[in-house]
């Protein structure tokens, strides 16, 4: 009797979990369907493991930044400067490595630079009161420009970086197969989920994005919360720059260009809204692989690059429409 | 012996040239519900905002639990610490967030690293909803979003939160505006709960019939002054309504006279 009650209860719990994550689940199913479609259109590519390993190699760079953008959007703000932060921090990493030969020193400088850029964004947004879209647009140009000026347009080859232990830790192949950056992406996704949904700080982020007045009346330091979110974004962009430079064993001044749109596509397809106060880390994680597989799939299917953007657009619009419909039903 | 919870004496508040409050005396004793009534612009909300630490006051004296408050040090946070909670209509809730997040916002139960203790938070929310508020079933759980609750239930969450954190005085600013009759009754029930737990409440409303049924005393304000104090036992609902209408009418007359005068001056 008791046992059967417990079973009913646990079934209810399962059902509740399914309902709670149904948007993410449907997204996951859609991603699988798209991959199955690609398996049919180009079996030679999609029935072999290589293509999936290549996703694991390339998706994490956009993915790591998409995690940060998810948190920024939950705050009700936006950041357009992250591709430039990625390039600029990458430059700091490459330069420090070049000068000292130390990966660790480069790493510290790179992350600190990203954090500083985020701090500047956050201070201008909260203390001066400029909208984040304006501040970060300016920061995007400023940092991209600085990068070009400092590097004088040249790339930097990271000689000997392959032999460093930190190379193996960040972008090596775990077990000779799995790219380490994919594990970093998964690890950071778990951290971001814990931070946003299980930590006091995340609670503040959610309320600041939901209703700033409420947050303020309940004694939340709104400015500090926003500043920290932008610092976090800067740090994640810098980390992406570090990973990308290491993987290519080269830093180049146009790094991050073209990542802006894919990053936002990832986050929106994942189901995070523009309106703040809510977001999904799991959705972003799945979305990164969905967006990442699209381009490869379209090209492998024999369609020209022109089709890539068309199909991108189609998938994104379908996904965000579905999210909006679900959201309305949930009464948000 | 000092038996008042709150004692405000000769409170003045100027907004530039406008004298919003002109010498208000206001007192709240332990375990009583006060109905604060008056027309628009009488100064009710200004008085409440001073009491809850949102506005500093220009002149006067405030004592909370016998302790003199200095206007410079008083703030919304200080008010919370001294056991005064204000419930504004819907404003202090995050609608997209769950009940448990709303109830513990700013006072989260966390471990040392700042991670929320989920089990505890959920069970405490359940306790607040069932024991304080009398929510039974109805598909509402600690994980429900506030946006799925009715207007009256939302007020209930805000009141429940205040009670849970042991507020001695809960101020409700127009809590029943824009609510249906059934929802209004829920809110009145919550106010009764506050009183049953030995706490005090200041209830501001335009609707005398609501205020009359739950209040022990009434304070009538008019143009920045307190103009009447009544115990419920001493005044009927009709007389109280007449009193309010009388003040509104004289206020209107005064306003008209002022307008005429200024026209003549031109």
C-alpha cells in the first residue's frame, strides 16, 4: 500500500520534471530530428563519428559565451561587446605568452582583462545610467579598434604552446578522443546553472531582471548585481578567447567576428527571452549544439553557403515562435 | 509606561513648496488594526512612506517601540530591521519567479557558500502557505510562479512573507484596489490572521466597508492633518462614511475657492 503510494508519488515527480523542462526536452528532440535529417541527406558525413567530434571541437567557443549572454539577458540587459572582449583578451594572452613563455601568466592576464572590460561596461551602465546596448556597442568598437591598433593587423603564432601541460588541460584530447574544451563547456554550464538557480546571487539576478523595483524594495543591491554579471560575461568571453587561441595555436586580430550572431541565435533558440527575469542554461547548452550542427549539416548536404543563412533564419524563427507560444500557455 | 508600538508626533513633510504633511500625530499600539482613511491627496501615502523609511521627514518626532528615531539614519532597511513591513499592491513581488523565491528574497536560507537550501526553503514556503495563509490544494505549490496566482493571493504572499519574518507592524497600502469581491474577502481574512497572531496592522483604503469590518480604530486624514480618531465601538459605518464625505466636500470647496482667488488675482 505504502509502496504503491510512493510509486504514484515518484511518477508524479517525474511528470512534474517533464513538464518543467518540456521546452528544453522539445528542443533536444528537435536537435535530434535535425541530425537525423542530416543523416538522410548526407549519410557519408553524419553516420561517421568524426563530424560529432568536430562539433565538440568548435561549439564550445560560442557555447561558453552563450552561457554568459544567457545570464546577461536574465538581468534584462544585453552585451554586444563580447566578441571584441574575446579578441582583446586573447591578444593580452598571446602577448604575455610571447614575452614570458608562461601560459599561466597569459591566462591570468587574459581573464583579468576580460573582467576589467566587463567592469567598465557594468559601471557605465549602472553608475552613469547609459543603456547597456549603447555602452557595449561603444565598447565593441573601442576594443576591436584597440586590438587592431596594438597588433597592427598581424596575427601571433603561439610557438611551443602545444607542449605545455595547460594546453592539454584546456584544448587537449581527453582519452585521445574527446576535446577538452567540450568538457570545459559542460563544466561551465553546470556552474552557471548552479549559480543562476541555486545560489543567492542567481536569485538576485532573476529578480533584478524581473522587476528592478521589487529587488530594490527587498534590499537587493541592483547595481552591484548588474556589474558582477557584466564582469562574469567579460571573464567568459576572455576564456573563450584563450581556448580559441590555444586550439589554433595562433591568435588573430579578427577573432570573434562572426560569433556575435551565432551566440545570440544559440541563446534565443535555447529559449531565453529578451524580457529578463527568466532564462535557461540547459536550453543554451542544447541550442549551442543545434546551431553548431546546422552549418556543417547544410554544407555537407551539398547546399551552397547562401542557404546556410536562410536555413539558420528559418530554424531560429520556428524555435522562438514555439518558445513564445509555450511561454504564453504557462502564463508568464 | 509606554505602550505604543509607533508614536509619530507633529510630523511635517514638505516637497519643495508643497506642504504634504502639516503636523500629523499618529499612534499604533500593539495588536491593533488601524484603518487609515482620507481622500486622495490627504497625505496617507506620504505618512506611510515616512513610517516605512522611504521618505525622510522634514520636522517632527518618531518613536518605534519607545526608541527615538533620527530621520537621517532611518531607511527602508532599518524599518525592516525594526519589524515594520510595508505591502504595496503587487510591487514587491517578482511575477515570473516562484513562490519560494519571492518569500525568501533578500533573506535567503543558504549554506556558507551562498547556495540555497532547497529542501528547507520549499518546506518553509509550504508551511507559510498552509498555516499562515490557509492555501489548501488548488494546484498551488512552492514552485508555482506568482503570475499564476490571483490578485488577492498575491497580496496574501506579501502579507505571509511579512508575518513569517516576524513583523510587528504590517502596513497595507490600498491592498484591495482592483480586486474582485471574493479576492477582497481573502485579503480581509489575511488581515484578521495578522491580528490573531498578536501583530499590528495599518490598513489604508478608500473603501470604508472593507476597512470598517477589520479595524479596531480609524484615523481620518485631510489635507496633511489628522482630523479625526474613532474607536469602532464609538462610530457606525454610516457615520464614518459621512465623516469622510464631509472632509472630501470641504476639501473640494477649499480647492475651488483657491482656484477662484487665483483667477481673480490674475
